[in-house]
């Protein structure tokens, strides 16, 4: 009985369809696309997952000529590469290594999946896919699959179209804010001089502020940054010139030394001359703008113009959110209000901030912090933590490092989207300066 059941089971298994790839929304269509989906990708998947030589092996997909890896030179080969990556990652547990100029150390691979496209006969082409041992430069036996036939008109044009040289991932147009921030972030991760927590100096121009905002968004949820400059181990300043963005590092234990820890080059094009702001900036997923030190104006000024210890500051909510706003002075934390945060509509807020005389022109007299949360409960939790450290709201005063560490630890555990901005000011007699 058991034997009969086993036979039935094996028969049913044999009738099951073999692994194949959906034809929907594929890079390669036509008979070539069908071959890749139904034969090539399932076969390569089987080789990579079952052959002892390739189990756990990292591979890279490249073009080949006579078994030797070469740069991909035409659009068709590049499309085949994209299709194979999509297929193999969807049906097999494989490790495909991509080229990344911003990677700290190149990932070594001993094996590649080679793609070779050749004209075979009149209006026909032959495509070979096989695993190649890089060191020996040979196609590995039993790993090759072939196709020959007619390409579609689009595929022939793609084969005869030279692939545009991929721009260096370290060369950008100034409008590529997200890409610049990502490149700087990748380089920061590779630098062992940077110790946490990190404080970022405010940028001095609009493009710099946009890049810095994106950069901080990438790391602010990882408990690597601090809201307070005095609590930082590493201080990073973004420099912007017409030719590059760069990051300079100063360490608390080595204050005299400035180390260049990241840089990206800029393409000099006419598009660099202007930057969009205002409404176009509001479309971005940001919640909060940078905090600005406004010029003292007799009209519209929050501060009494007769007082020289007051600074007009402003910032904008790009969309409705729950604000938590506080300031620090002399190691003390004080919220603007002891009341629980309520939802703030999109719009600009103006405040007058008292700036006491500083003890040093290089150290802030006061710090002003604005946090925006998408979730009310997260905003209340952070606000409550600030109240507990604020004597004016019945809390206990804490040391400089204690409040920063406590708050940073709390914010790193938030699940909702939040952003924070800070400004640090100092006053020397009647002059108020931003640090």
C-alpha cells in the first residue's frame, strides 16, 4: 500500500510544471525572452543552487568574449543582464554582486555568469550563457546554455546601439540631491575616523542645506547622531564649491585637525546655475525645513527691535505633523511649552529666541531644536522625556551629555517617521552669530 502511494505521489510530482518565469512586464520579449524565461533562467538557477561548485558562491553577471570578461558594450547585452538578475533573484537563492564605486572594498568574485552575443547567420544571432572561472578564463563544463534565432527589430537595434558609458557614481549634477547624499553617506561608512555621536554643522547655502538634510535623514534613525554639539565626539561640516561637495571631520579629542572624509565631484553644466525652492521644495517627502536665523526687521519681527539679545528664527512645516520644540542653555533643557504637542498645520513658524552672552565665540550660548513626528504617540513620548529633564516643567536637571544621550536613545526607537532640525547661536555683546 505504501509502495502504491509512493508511486502515485511520484507520478503527481512528475506532472508538476518545472520552474518558469512569468512573462509579465519583462525586459526581454519575443522568442529570446521566452527562451530565457522557460529554459535559460530555470537551468542556471538549478546549476547555481544544486551544483557543489556554486553553492554559496558570489557571482557577477558580465559580458564575455571568448570566455574572458569584458565591459558590456551594447544595449541588448545589458538588457539580458538585467533580465537574468531579475529572474535569478526571484527563483533562486543566489548572491549576485553588483558594481558599486562607493563600496568601501570591492567584493571579490571567482566566478561570473557570462553573456556572449554573436551574429550567427544572416539576420540570426547566437547567444551563449555560461559560468566562467575568472582566474583561468574558461567556460565551466556543463554550465552553458545556448540560443540562436532571429531577434526582434527592437533587439537588433539594441544590439547595434552602443551602451552609453555609465557615469561615475561619484560625479553628479547639483540637482541630484538624493544621489549626492547617498554617495557621501557611503563614503562616511567606509571611514574609520568617524566616531559617534556625530554632530552636523548647518550648511551655509540652499544646495548644501538640501544635501545635508538628505544625508542626515539616512542616519538620524540609527542613534549615530546627536542633537547637541557639545555632546558630539565627531563634528562634520559640509563644504560646497562649484566643483564639489565635501565633508570635513573634526574630532573632540583632536580639535586642531580637520580630515576630509567624503567628497563628490560636480558636473559643470548650465543647469547648476539655478535651484528651485518654495513650492517645488514642498513636494519632497520632508516634514521640516532648516531653521533659519532671520534678519532683524522692524516690521514682522518677533523680537523687540530695541533688544540686542533676541534672535528672530523661523522654520517651516512642509506638511502637518506633531511638533516637539525645545531649547538648551547652560546644560539645561527647556521645552517651549509644558503642554502636550498638538498637530501643526503646514506653514512657517516664527520665534524670538533669547541669546545670552557666550563664554566662547566657538561654543553655543543657546541651542534651539525642532522635531516633527508623523505619529502623535511618538511625539508625546519624546515630549514627556524632555519634561522630565526640564526644571521649569517639574523635571530634574540633567547634565549636558545625559540629556542628549537620553533623548537620542528614545528617538532611535521610534517607529514612525520623524525629522529634527537644530540651530546653535552665540552672542558677543550685540552680535548674534550662528555656529
